C-alpha cells in the first residue's frame, strides 16, 4: 500500500489486493496442473522392500520371523555385512525355525555380481553342505542351513518375490 498526501491511496491498495488474487489463482492453477501430471503418467515401478516389507510379505505367506539382526552376514566378508540381515523363520511345515541370512542388493547388476560371494560366505556357517539351502530372486538371496521343508521354502520364495518389486 502506498501513501498519497498522508492518506493511503485506495486505487493502489485495491490493485495490490487484485495482484495478490491473480498471483494466488496462478499458484493454484500451477499446483493443480502439476498434480494432474503424476496421474496421467505411468505408475512408478515397484521397488524392493526393506525388512518391514519383507516381514509383511512373508507373514502373508504364513511365515513368521524373529530375532532380526542387521549387518549379520554370517561370515567375515565385510562387503556382505552391509546388505545382510539374519533372522529365524518358521511356519507352515517348518517344524523348527530356521536361521536365514538374507542379503539384499541395491540393483540387479550388484545382485548378479555378488551372488557367488553369498555361496562362498555360506561355507563358513553351514555345517552340512548337503543340506545347504538358498533362494535367489533379485535383489534378494536367502541362505541358511537346511533342510528347509518344501512348503516353507516355496512360500519363502513367494514372499521374497512379492517383496522384490521390480527386482532392483
């Protein structure tokens, strides 16, 4: 607002409010246009889930997990410790909960490059190589001492596949 001769100028004050109204209308129009852009485009690709998502997807398959430990690769390979989580998993026909090491890699290319490292790591924690179990669905590798029961293993694969999204 400006002053003219000691009094506010009504014309300028009105123009100021009008200018603000136009600005407000422009902001509303711009934000509503931006919002509709997201709706018109293709939906985002599903991305791999974190441990909470994995646990939820496994629970939907009838598998429960407990004793979750982040950074537990089961072996001294420091490169695997970052993407590793260990837990106990049971349910379905798995009478005794199994210790599972879950390695979650950031992308399909890293998953493919590090896949063999998981098997090498497992040699340090598997007591009986004949019953070593693993499931690989990008970006996850689940490994552990078996034997894992058939339905348990099948549903573990289904839960991890659901949690994998687009596989990284």
